[in-house]
C-alpha cells in the first residue's frame, strides 16, 4: 500500500511539472507571435520599394541606384552592380531587428554611444516617402552588439553582434563580376592563345549564321560550338575584383605582359549594317599558379578567375570543327549502295527502283531486307568524328567500303574503314575511317561503327542468310597489319599533338 501511495505521488509531480512546462512554452509562443512589427528598423519596407542605397562604413563608402530595373554603382566608381547580391544585402538590412534601450528621461548623450560620428551610415531612398537613415555607433555594447539611431528619432536602439557582417560591407561585394559583351551574336572572332603551352591562332567569320575559318575555307565549323563558346564568355563571372583600375602598373603586377589568351570579337552595330562594328577585346593574363586574371573593353577593373574557366573557353580550331561534316548527306537522295566486306569481296550492290531496294543483278531468287538497308544508311549518317587525325597518319588497309550514289549515279559519300586501334588515354577503341567529304583520316568510336552491321540484308530462300559484321575486323590476324599500323598498338597521331 505504501508503495502504491509513493508511486501515485510521483505521478502527480510529473504531471504538474509537465503542465508548467507546457504553459511556459505556449506563453513564449504567444509572446513571440505578438512581437510588435516596430522591432523591424525598416518596418513595412520591401526590397522593391528601394530605389537608392548608400553606405558609409569601415571599408569605405559607396552609392547605388536602380536604373531600368537594374542596380548601378554611382560612387566612388561607375559600374554595374550584381542585382542578386544587392537584393540579398538589402533584404538582410530590411530584415534587421533592434530593441529600444530605456535611457530614462532627458536628452540622450549620442557621443557616449559613438553616434555623433556614426560608422557606418546607411541611407535608403524609397519609391515614395522620405529618405530613411540609420546610424551605427562606433562604440560597441558589452556583448559586442551595436548601438543604432534611426533618422532623428530620440530613441537609442540596440542590435546584436549578428550585424557584424553588414557592418563590414564592402562595395566589391555588390559589384558585378560578369564579363560584359555587346548584345547579339558576333560576326567575327579572332583568337590567339598560348594557354596550353602551344601557340595557336585563328579567325572565324559568320555569314548568315554559319561560321567559317579564314585559314581553311574547306573546314566546316560547328556553329553551335562557336555560339556556345561566345555564351561561355558572356556568362563568365569572376571570383574577385583584384584592382579597380587598369593602369600600366596594375597590368604589369597582374601578369598581362604576355597574355595567355586574347579574344577580339566584333558585333553588328544596332544602328545598321553600314555602321562600324562594335569591337570587344578580352585579355587573359599569364597563369598565376591556378589563377588567371582578365580585363575587357566593357569592364572597368581587373578580375580573377580559376584556371578551369579558361580551359573550357580557349579552344583550338580543331575543337570547333563540325564532327558531323565527314558524314553529312541527305538519306532521301541515296538510290544506289555498294558495300564491300570480307563476306562481299566483290561488292554487294543495291539499287532503289520505284521506292524499293533490290540487287543490281535483279536475281529473282534473292530478296532484299529493305528496313536493314535503310538502317544501314541512317547509321552511316549518324556517325561522328571523335578525332581528326594528323595528316600522314598510318593505319591498316581498309577492309570495309561503303559507297552511296544518287539516282544520276553521282557519288554522295564514300567511306572506308577497318583499321582498329586502342586509344590509351581513355581506354576506348576506335576505327580509323576515311571519308570522301574530308581530306583527313578520322577516328570514330568502335561502338558507332559496330552499328553498321548488315544481318540478313539478302534473304535467300535456298541457303542461310548472309551476315556481315564490322566486328570481324578485330579478328583479323595481327600479322596482316603493317608493322607501323595502329592495329599493332600504335595509335595514329591526333591533330594538335
């Protein structure tokens, strides 16, 4: 019985303590929900309401203004601001809470709190209404907080140490660090670079949206890749502004005597084609460890970026070639196909008559599997060059040949392939392909060539169907390949090696 009474008393105590704790928690939540909005220094102000913002602090002073929906730096330099960074900073300022300190009756001695010469001074101009000014005292509170005064109000405010980051705000935190280029697509690009340790230069010109290289008119340039390179430049954003000026001393200090890359780009004049083009020049400094700096005609300062940014932008001319060029043709115009392989040494010739494929010999006992022929042609058209190999690169003799002709008998495309080599750098296998469209040998992924398999292309009812597979080139005896051929383990040299 005594044991029961002790347990009962203990249970009553636990319930009582829990009840008090719950009441205090609810009371605290209610007080928090009833916290007056006046604790906000800028009560009722949103970032969209602000048109001007000035700041004078320990790291200097500056002034920003919103013009045409974008923030601009007016003082001490004229530059673009980063809209996102300005809006974020304004949001933090407008969300600042401060408590009112009871200073008793009588006037407040502002000098005692460092508010006679405030540091910093924040001024915010709104779309409508007076200028709002907040002074931050030079004297800190006992807990490293801040004393504040809003406008000329006779109230002393206290802000916690959380204000520290805003207290040390610098202009460069808010300045735009993006490369500035004129609007529109360029019409000319000249590139000079020694970034990779090997000097290269080229000039590209655009006509009707198609790019061409001045030094090789036969080389087809991939417009998509060039436009992507321009877009990467346009989106280039620096990590830091290292100098506000571009004086000769600044340029020398930041290693611009021998730039690692120079881009000279011309844009069409919006006033008309008869007006001079708008020129933009971007220079990248010599490498400084893993850092590189850039300047441009559209930016007022010197900026720092990481090495990786330049690696993706400073591309040699070969990286701009159209990888589809060696295999470009209209499949609908193909009316005659000749295919030579170890299984068809004399060549399998197919002709399209009245929309249907048939053997050129017109053997009535043999029927063509037309979907397979169409797939064969489409697979040729889908090929892409993985590399354009150096002139004079040696390879095994080609064991496979495909020729495509139109209805008049004119050659559309001729490709030869069969020399297999293994690319050591990424452990990928490639075939060496020769195309009538280009004057260089091409490396094409083995997997893509393997799709040029022609099973049952000829349906013969009297004997099993012929099967021709490109894969058989791998089974060719190594002794049949020239000693210097890639088939014996030495990969052809790539362009640029």
